[in-house]
């Protein structure tokens, strides 16, 4: 296995452990709305957005070169 694959697997394992330990339901107040959502989604959503944006920006950067 390459170093990149090992690093990705370790990061995925750490994120998985973090998510498993945070399954509580929390309340979020947004101006006039109040919703109950799992902390799992609060952690996972920004993580996935970061992966997607990083992938897009990386591919745009490679095309520029």
C-alpha cells in the first residue's frame, strides 16, 4: 500500500471513531427555526464539504498547470 492510501485510511478511521462517539441529538436554533439533529450530521457534513471542495480546487489547480 502506498503512503497516501495509509494516511487516508487512518484519517477515515479517526473520523469514524469521532462519529460513533457523538450520536447524541442536539438542538440548533437558526433565527426563527429550531431543529433537532444528530451531532453525527453536524460533524459529517462539513467534513464531506471540505473533501469535495478540496477535490474540486485540486483538480482546477492541476488543469491550470
